[in-house]
C-alpha cells in the first residue's frame, strides 16, 4: 500500500510539473530609432562596443544578451524570448522615437508585468 501511495504521489507531481503555469504572460519591446536600449547600453559599456558591433552579432547572441539583462538586472525570469520584424500595420520611419523595424517578445510571470512595463515593455494583449 505504501508503494502505491508513493507511486501515485510521484505520478501526480510529475504530471503537474509538466503543465505550464497559467500565470505566464507575453510582453514585447519595440526598440526606437536613435536610442539604445538599456541592454544595448550595458553591453556597449561592458564590452567597449558600438551599435555597429551590436548589429554584427547573430540574432541568438542578441537574444542571449537581452535575456541575461532582464534576468540579472531586472530580476525577472524569462521562459521564452523571440525576435520578430515589425507587424505590417506598424510603420517604420527615420525620426527618433519611431520603431527600428523589429521587436522582441518575452514570456514572463504575470507578477512581473508592472516592472516590465516600467522598463518600456508592453503587454502583448494590449497591442492588438
């Protein structure tokens, strides 16, 4: 009987650990023309690099830098991170403050939304 209880308990724990928590949300960030993001500025400073060097990095290298920044500097866990071109309905212009033509989406815990919004991220649902 003890074995049955242990096996049952372990099965329940294994099953529930595989389920994704329902408190995860998707946030996005649209870098603007003329201004470096906080993670770019930190990377420039730590590596004595420029924006030209940033664009020479692979997409995966840039995503790693962003994820590290969010996790280490903002203390927010990132479950997934993706890079996308701007949606067709969002225009790009050369003026400062206009979107660069790309955006990032990060899957985070909902409890960190206020902090992420304070740091320039938007809730994806609010964008639609």
